[in-house]
């Protein structure tokens, strides 16, 4: 089936889900405020506020992306989208009713109906996501994929990651690239629907991209340093010659000012709101083994400076290798520590680091001093991460995992540095909330042999 028809069907399904979700909200709220389902200004304003919120949040969380994401992931994204969209639309409804219904008084209308509507929406999107993916994958078979890799690359690990999306991509051929065997490789490209390039040197990768582009195949390849540089560039012309201009990244004064103010204000609000949670976690840590509540560890930030990162202690105090990254089923982790690490609660005290200016809310992940030294030996560009202040969250923290490879973390961090702006920071902050509620994958530790 043509790609255009596939996209059209997905778009129609997404529109259907949006209409039903708003319908659930409007019908239930109509029991308290009938104006919301009549031809009135109130109904128009409420519908517009829901639609705008839903659209903006869909750009952040991904919405009903059947065919491209797992059903469980879609459900969690939709839960966040609908939570904020319902609250915003409900707020506008209450504001409109100040003069229309309540004679100048603000009344928070029917919170029980709001909660009931949200619950019905969640039940609907759970069904819609699983049914939508089932329908999609019954209509569209997985793409036949060719993987071309460098002989020395760890292709088994990469193939395992592709296999997690087996309904989308079926690997039918794997080739270790050899220049002498180029004809066979090109022939395999012709047979495939999509081509994955992994770990290839620049010249070989460029050749394979050209062949795949010529054959009109979908192309996937892992990021390298030159790709990161180009993401921050723009096309300009020297007379009639197009070139990519990639300026040295130097964030403007407005962005830096807004970022600094946001760090101070939001971290202070966060600390105040989380005081009850901090007290509960502190008590749990003390009760379990009587040791220190907080743990301080040297980390690297902008310009290679070292600072003391603050975390809730999640490991036994007496172990001697506490500065080594956690592994799967690590016996150093306490029972309380296992819980707070799962939901990243151990990271919350870093708000104090943000408040005193040692960190930012959003930025490259602050790495341990030992890791920076080790990784820099294999990846000299690892120090480029130090061009911005380390952050509590960021691209690597949101889209990567605890055990993501150092090179992939580096690519995420450098991409953030090249693309940093107010909208991206806002998006990452909101996506971080979703990460906290989907901890299973993001908090997986390193394997012991790595």
C-alpha cells in the first residue's frame, strides 16, 4: 500500500481519537455546565483551548502514533496529553462561567466529573492504541531491511535493538561491508525496502547512502560527529553555490537570561513542593540502615569544572567501589535505593545544585570524573559536552537509558548543545515527567562485563 495512503489512514485515526476524547470531556462536563455542548461562546472557547493544548502537547509527547510506537508507550503519552488538555480546557470553562453563570465569582466546576471524564478517556485510549496498532500491522507488513555494518562493529547489539520493533522492520540480510564486494551489496540494496548503515567509516557510508538514495530506499544510519555539526547549520549561498554554514554555538543573551531565571525559579518551586517527599525518603533511608541520607559525588560540568552532585543515597555506605556505575542486579543497592532509583527519586536533590547555580535544569548529563577520563581516551570528542552547564535532564536523560553506550550519550548531548533553545528546554522538561512514570527501560543498569 502506498506511503501516502498509510499516512492518510493514520491521520484519520488520530483525528477520530481526538474527537472522541474531546467528546468525552464535553459530554460529562455538560452535566454541570450545559453551555459546553451548545452553540455558544463558552463551547467555542473551551473546544479551542482543548484543541490547541492537545495539538501542542502532541508535538511533545507524540500522541496516537500507531504504526510507529508500541501501544504501551502511546498510552502513557496520551495520559499526559489528556491530563494537561483536560485541565486547561476545564480552567477556561471555569473562567467563562465567572460572568455567565456565577455572577463574577470563580468556581472550580465539578472536579468529580473532570476526574471521571479523564478516567473514561484513559480507558478509551488504551483500547484505541492496542486496536489501532493491531489494525495497522494487519494492513501493513514490516519493511524488508538490509543492515550494512563495519566488520569491527558490534552489530549483534544493534540487531537486537531493531528486533524490538519487529512489527515495523524485518531484517532479511546482514552484510559486513567490504569494498571488494560492492556489487553484491548494491544488489541487496535493490531487494530491500529500507537500509540500515551501522558503524561505517565516512567514505563508505557516503557511498552506501548514495546507492540507497538512488534506489529510493528508506535510509537509517547512526550519528557521527559531522552529522551533529550539520544539525546546527543552515544552508546559505555564495553567489550560486550552496554551502552549509555551521557557526560556533554561542547561545544568545536572551536565551541565557531566560534559562538562568527558569533554573532559579523552577528549582526553588520544586524544592518547596517536594519537601514532604524529601522527608519521607530521608526517613526511609535512615530506618533501613541508619546511614547518611545524602550522597555527594564529584561530577564534571561546563569548562571541565568539578562540583559535588547531591543525590539521595541508594547504595550501602560501606562499599568501596561506590564511584563505579551501577550494573544490573547490583548488590550494592539497598531496598529503598532500588525503589528511589527506579523512579529517579534519588536524582531530585540535584534541584539544590540547580538552585545554587552549579547545574541547569536542562543540559548534558553530569558524568562522573572517572567516567569522563575513561571515555575520553576512546572518544576524544567526549569533552565537547563541557561546552554547556550540566543538566538535571536533557536529550540523553529523556531518550537514552542509564546503560546507553558512552558514544550514544555523547551524540545526544552534542545534539542538545547544537540545537539548544527555549522551546527544546520546555519540551524536555515536560517529557521528563513522562520518563518518571515509565521507569523500567530508562533505569536499566550496565551489564557487569561492560
